[in-house]
C-alpha cells in the first residue's frame, strides 16, 4: 500500500513539475515574443518618424485590450501564444492605417536635413535644408513673432510653380519699415521663393532660397528652404495630401 501511494505521489509530483515547466516555457515565449514585437514596432516607428509614434501610442492607450497574460489557473501557454499572435496581427493592421499611402518627406530641424521617401519607404533623396532660427521679433509691448518651424505631422495643401511671396507684417517691421496696407504693391516679391513652393498651412512653406550658402543652418522665419535641385525633386514627388513629418 505504501509503495502504491509513493508511486502515485511521485507521478503527481512529476505531472505537477511538467505542468510548471510548460507554464514557465510558455511564459518565456510570450515575454520574448512581446520583446521582439516592441523592437519591430520601434524600428518601424523610427523609420516612419514623427507623429506615427504618437498615433500608435494613442491606439494602444485607447484600444480595448486584446491580450491577457495569465498562468496557472488561467490560459495555457499554447492559448497565450495563440492570443499573442492574434493580437500581433491586429496591431500590425492598426499600425498600417497610420503609414503614408504615397511619397512623403521627413525634415530634421536639429541637423537641418531632409529625407524624401516613396510610398514603400524607399529613400529617393536626401540633402540639406534651412529651418527656423527661433529668434524673436517684438513689435511694441503686445505683439511679437518667434521664427520657428512647426513640428509634427503636416501635409501638402498646395503646390505652386513660380510662386510670388506676399510679405507679412513682420517682414517690414524687421527692416524697420512702415507696415503697408494688405494689398500694397510692396508686399509682393517675385523670385524670392525659387521656382516652386509647397504650402503646409498657416503661412509655412517648403520653398527655394537665394541664400544657398546658409543651407544646413537654422536661419529662416519658419519655412523650410531647399536648394534648387532638391526642391524640384521634392515638388515632383509629393502630391496634394502627402505627409510631411517635421521633428
């Protein structure tokens, strides 16, 4: 009787140890897989830049949780892996919804460089730009401008060949001149913006420059300036609605 009891106890112990080992193995697989997923998503987000990360985070924080990691009395390791794979597919599908569907450009305001990509993420061109200087211009006690390039996800709103620059008020104040009426002839300058301009909204443009020696430096009033060849390539590849990521 005692031998039978001992054999039964040993069998139960072995079964318990086997189950615990499977749980530990399954848990390790889940952890390693989750770690791999985080690396993959980090690489994708870094490549796509800027607000893609914000939108992905927004998705994770607002979406209903799809994965519950449980051990012991909860899901088996096999079920955990199956659930994790399903969650991965849903996450990939959600992330793809945030990726550009056409050519896009990424502007780095720290290094004053740009990278132009096609819709598949292949780099088409890169080069130097000039971005905002972050200087402040004051006009009296209650009015001032800070010349910085906006950051985040923007998009192409309009494309113009042979653009005419309508000088804003700050352009006259900066030169110590009297601000003219809104449509005074002195407001309009031809050739200042180069052969092309791309409107990003709120008066911000990607355009050419007469001061090519300053490319690579933060010297603009907020617009993104490019050399002639780079500007032409960007103008021809970006469409209305194309994403512009600035960071």
